[in-house]
C-alpha cells in the first residue's frame, strides 16, 4: 500500500494482497449467518488456507444455520489511535467431511479462545474480499 489515510483522504481501499495479508495476520473474526429469517453473528477463531478460511465449531445452532444457508459474511478489524482497518469476506461455508479434508484441516495452526471440544471443521470459500484502511480523527 503506497497510500496512508489522511484527513483529506480518510479511506483507502486495500488491494487483494493487502486484504489477505491482514486476514493472515489475525486469528479472531466475526461470522455472520442468516437462516430462517434470523441473522446471527458469532465470534470465531480461524486460519487462512489457500485463500479460504477454516474454523472449528461444535454441533449446534451455528452448524444448523450453515446447513440451512451456506452463504456467509466474515469480518475482522483493527484500530489504534490513528487508523482503523477492516476486511470483509463474503462466501460459501462448507463443512469438511472427508477424511482427507479433515486430516488437512487438523494440520493447520488453528487456535481456540475457549477450552471446549469442537469437532466440526468448516471452510469458507470467498466470492468477494474487500478491505479498507481509515484515518481516525
């Protein structure tokens, strides 16, 4: 990125490479799902794998909602006293079911924020990725 946001130019659009670099540098984001007329947002830990996002979940509401509607949005952000950064991914979520898919996912450096047993891997394949860097006044 050659530009820095300023009061005169407060919003900079990130390139695809910059957006993916930011996604790779983080491990926590928010997953938005929509099913049965209800919109839910879940905090999740994730890892980038070949320009897809992989996360672990347990059987429950989130997994049921992904089964009903596989279209998702995912967002990460960062801010300090001077700038804010945000990347949004829209895509399709698919539960990993074959042993080859699960073995590959288990080899990823996926971390957890809470000590619960989660046994279902899900991959988000993006249809779009957009990022912005903002000047904070």
